[in-house]
C-alpha cells in the first residue's frame, strides 16, 4: 500500500506512549499506531501486539531505549520486530528504513525559519515516505510544507481537539498523530 493510501485509510494516527495507551488504541478505529515508548527488550512484543490487532506498527526509533542513532538500529527493528516502518528525526535512519523496505517517516520540529530551510533540504535529499511536522497546530507552516512537496504530511504535537484536527486538514495535512486518546475515537 502506498503511504498516501495508508493515511487515507486512517487519517487519525494513534501515538501511544505507554501500555495503557497501547491497549486503548486497540479499541479504536485507528489503523496506524506510532509506538513512542519501548526498549530493546520489549519492542518486539509491542510490535507483535499491534500487528496481532491488524494495525500498522511504526516504531519511533529515537525513543527506543537501548538503540543508538546509527543505521544498525533500523536493521535491528526490521529483523527483530517486523515493524512496518520507523519514525525518526534523523534523516540517515529514515534513509536506511527506505533501503530496508520499511516505511520511513521524517519527524521534524519547525521552530523557526532555519528549521524550515533544513526540513526542505532533508525532503529533497532523503525523500522520506512521509513527513511528520511538529507542532501540528501551525496551519501557516503546514501550508508552506504542503506547497513545497507532494510527500504526504502528518501533523503531530499539541493536537488537543477536533478543531485542531480540522485546521490541520484544512492546511493540507494528510493525517494527524496524537497521544490524546479521546481523539482516536472522533
């Protein structure tokens, strides 16, 4: 399935940060799960649970305790967990995911014009499958990224209600990710 088709099937992404969130996301219609917590001892089991519930498992490799910021971390995720993809703020890890046949999501924090310029350069150089823009409550920034690239965009961070979701979609986001569990059920 192409990245945009995946987002169209699940425009609200469950971003889980603990075991209770993991269990709650299984009750939701969210088909994509961002795993924002784990360590090298439990990530395989977490991914297995997500996939056993028929959902797409995306591991935030930067937040997996015990892994370093080297490409071998992506190899470990692929070989040991069979996750569907990874999220990272590190472009080389996203590139490695793409090389390994995993979905590669570039997470970027746009806090100023320098960060915007850097994000655009990374998009051009590494061609991630998806870009997650944080914080996701900045319609002007989302519109600028949308105008710059056809790569599907996920708005994440500080999404607190349905109005934020709709504003992100209106600004050109293809999906939103949120840890706010009540938004997994809207």
